[in-house]
């Protein structure tokens, strides 16, 4: 399949070879080049059955918030990522939950993080079908994941209606810390209600997931996970630092700072527009 995305009408293609978008042609100097490539990849992942159609809407919402925050990991996000890594390393039974969007955007990063923490990976889908679960599991396994949980959902997360509650006893149900990137609010809330520590990665600091989680990383998921992977070696050997990071962390302060940052950026842009 060949697709054209041309920013300035010159129709000069740039052929890029990335998994799931092998023949996308995009002008490399298009101002939204990276974003366009990722969109192409996400829509092809819908065709593959990895991403749910509604996942594209969730992705668009994330993009909008990323845009407002300058499309970079802020100092505040980095602080939260550090505290979240400390929490994962302190956990007895940490689990990384993977849905369609997370698999499409950052399967490799999730696999690496699961190896170095170490933590189990569980595929947990909002728009659940057995076929999609299998596809996402296989996709992660192609990226090197071992012992992926989720195929045999033998547990029910209390407080969530229908198939969305399905999870595993060995994984999410018995976890003390769960990492949920790009998660929906009902499930995040249900996980919190079971007494687990919940680490969310969500670009929208106003979302229910962001508001209920104990650690809300307001950063793009693949960037956040890359940062977290680089923080593991140092924190792994420093139990005191980990304890201090976890106990001094305030998610309320973190979310206030994230919203304030968006406001500051909008004010700066508005001020520039005036001069
Ligand atoms: O694959 P499934 O079936 O489990 O479905 C996954 C989706 C994403 C469709 C489901 O979990 C969902 O509906 O999520 P929500 O309620 O739309 O919430 C997703 C949140 O993630 C929103 O607040 C987005 O702003 C945010 N988000 C989207 N993309 C990213 C993101 N946050 C971080 N990084 C992203 N790349």
C-alpha cells in the first residue's frame, strides 16, 4: 500500500521503512513529519487489528495535549518518571498493562522495561476480543516479550462492567503496582479501588485516569518509557533514594504543575501573537 502525505504540494516523497508502515511516503521536511508518520502507523495498526478504531481518537486527544506541552518531556514529567521507576523497583509484584495503543506505539520499550525492573506484562484490552488479545500478545512476543499474560483471563477486576473487567490472577489481580499507559478512566479507578498503586501515563492531566492514579506521568508514552528505562540502572542500586522518591512524591502537586505549564505556554503564545 502506498500513501502520499505532502505538506507543501511539491509531492516529493520520502520513503520510510518502519514496521507496519513499510511504504509510507511523506515529505521529510513537513513540519508535522513525525506526527504524520505515527498516524500512518497507528491507522495501519487498526488494519492489523492491534489498535481499536477508538484508539485513533484516543491518540488524537493525546496529540493535542502533547502539542500544548511542547512535544517534549518536561522537568515535571521527568520527576514523576523517576518516582514511578522507584515505585516499580520497590514493588513486590509489579505488572505492566499493555493495550492496543501502547503495543503499537511502544512495544519494545514495554518489553525492555519489563526485563530490567523485572515486571510481568499483561495484555489488557478495553475493546476486548479474544482475537485482538492474541494479536497483541503475539506482537509483543515478536518484540521479545516472554511470559506474556492475558490470553487466559481467569480473574475479574471488581467494579468494571462486562468483558473489560477480565484480567489474570497471576498478573493484574495479584499485582501491588500496575503501570497503565493510555488507560481509560473506569479501569484506572477500579485498579485504585483494589488498593494497588497505579502509575498512569496520560498526556491529559485532566482525565479521570490522571486524576485517580497515584503517579501520573504527563508525557507521551514512548518518550516516557524511554526515559524510565534510562533511570532504572541508577535507582536499582539505591534503595534509600527509591524510598525517598516514593514517599516525597505528591501527585496533586504534579498535576497542578502540569496544568500550570499548559496555561503558561498558552499565555506565552498569546503574548507573542500580540507583539
Ligand atoms: O486497545 P484497547 O481496546 O484497550 O483500547 C485502548 C483505548 C486507548 C482506546 C482506551 O484505553 C481508551 O478509550 O482510552 P481513553 O479513555 O481515550 O484514554 C486515553 C488517554 O490517553 C487520553 O487521556 C489521551 O489523552 C491519552 N493518550 C493518548 N495517546 C497517548 C496518551 N497519553 C500518553 N501517550 C500517548 N501516546
